């Protein structure tokens, strides 16, 4: 433990600086306006992480460049194009720790982040192309944010705006009245979670079986148009209560691991599911209450029960979360959440419980205009596993962001967080925007 703390403190104190910044907002264009000049934006970020549990090793030595441009065609039409490229030297030098498939998967990456046009038509606005569609806003975890795919090769640790993977979609939004909003989406070819490769630090599926098994390649969803996703979301503001409800028929972004007993092999596949959900938010003075509920049908889960087809059972589930965001003065901010999942058709051989619950506490403290410290603690009540994330952030100017922190996991290997007990890490980041 002492060696871990010394390594952690040493890494936190040795932050290098490589640049970074947040993307600029889209240019605003009102109907009748002439085309505006192209507005470029970019950031460069350097990040280093050292795993300090189990076998110490570098788990990130990454340089990331993201950039693009936005503008308007006039008459209210807007466009945006953005891409990102990564190079991670940790997967070059740590060749005695990571399997070859992991090193090939994570040492370099390219992603088209956004590529869309906005077309206003009366009370409607249409967005066509690769875009982010965000339906949920809880702290630290995903519930109603069902449309976004995610890059979970670092679990849920990156900032959510960086972790989300956009979808190729057609979206129509209605803004005809001040207190009502409607949204229709069609995703012709679904994008799903990037789960990485077995043997990486945060590969989530770790079956505990008495015999050795293999995990096959992730099967991508069919690219035919008939296998796309469709959804509708309605929102209404009632006496200060922001109420939304949605229906989403989709290829599940999260994989299901099908088991072949003849080959002792699991294969991650993506099934079709249907989801009904709602979100609620309300300001109470400076406090903000939020809640999200999502009911899912069609999802399957692994079971060790003899005779289960593909080693799976199907069950409807209900995921829920509720929380309060509480600012105190102009320096402190507290956030408290309770969350859970109810499995409505529990199976005797399943590792998951019929009722999983947990909670989060976040404390944020500002020191002047440039420095803030934050601690996020997440606990699973049923299994007693946890995740603790302290960090310090310094913004010495509008274009710079420097950050250092720890990600600490603890608990049962079957828990959402405990399975990463040997992936504790200390990290530093430096970002410069342009």
C-alpha cells in the first residue's frame, strides 16, 4: 500500500504539459442571414496514467488531437465537421504486459466525431449526419442516455463528451411552443460500444468458470437499413418541472456474451431491444433535482444454469436514478444520487442480483477562479464494491486545462467496480485549445 501511495504522489507531482481545449459552440445563423466565415476549432491533449495496483505499468501515454470547423450556408442552415486522432505510446513500451490484440487496438485511433448539417423548416429543425444525441444527464453513470454509443476501453473514466461515440442519424426537432419539445430520430446503421480487447485494463467481461475459455471478436450489427434504430422523445415544461418521455427501438449498444459450450467460447453480440424511459428535472432555488427511469425489454444476461441456451436468460429490467445538485455559496457544490437496476425475471444461475442498488456522492470546491478540487465516490450497496475518484484541476488561462487525479476501485470481482480492483491508476492531463 505504501508503495502505491508513493507512486501515486510521484506521478501526480510530475505532470507534463501538452496542450488542449474544449470545442467551440456551433455558429449561430438566423433565417435570412448570409453565409458566415468558417470557424475552426481544435485542442491537443497529453495524458499519462500509471496503473498502481497489481503489476505496476503505464496504462496511458497518449497524445490526442481533435479539431474541425463549423459555419453556416445562410438562411439558418449550419454545418459542423470534426475529427480526432490518438497515439498512445503505453501500448508500444508495455509489450510484456498487454496482449498483442490489445496493443494493436489501443496504440492508435482515428474517429470522425461530427459531420452534420442543420436545416430549419418553420417550427422544425432537421440535423442530418454524424452527431451526438444525449438524452440523459446523471453524474458519473449512464441511465437515460440510451442513444449514445461509448468508448468503454477506459470504463466510464473519461469525460463523457470524450467517451461518447456519435451516431449516423437523421434527427427532427420541433420547437413550435415555448413549453413543448418533440424529437424524432432514425439511425440507419447503428454504432455500438467500443469494448476493446480481452486482456486490457478495463475489459468488462471476466467470466469466472472452472475451465479456461476464450472470448471471440465483437460481432458488429448488420449494416442493412432494415436493422436501424428509431426513437421518439417528447418534453413538456409544467410549472417549472421539465418532464420528458421517450421510446427507443434499437440495436443494444452494450454486447451480450453468447456461450458456445462445444468450443468453450464467448462471442459478444448486439441484440435488438426496446426501451421506454422518462427524465424529470426541477430547480428548487439554487438546488436542482434530477431523476431518470428506463424500462428495457429484449436484453439477455449470462447464467451458469445448466441447460440455458447460449448460457443466457432473458429478462425485462428497470434502471433508475435520482439525485440532487446542491451549490453552497460560490465555492462549494455537492451532488448526491441513488441508483439501481431491477431484474424482473431473475435466474438462479445468474451472477447479477434481482435488485442491484448503489449511490454516488460528489464534492466540488473552487479555489479562486483557476483551481478546483473534486471527489466522486460511487458505491454498489449489494456487493459493497466502490469507485473513488479524487482530482485537482487548474485552468491558468482560457485556453489551458491541467488536471491530476486518482481512480481507485475496490470490492468483489463480480461487482461493477470491484472487477477492476487491480486497475487503480494515477493520472495527469494537459490540454491546450485553439
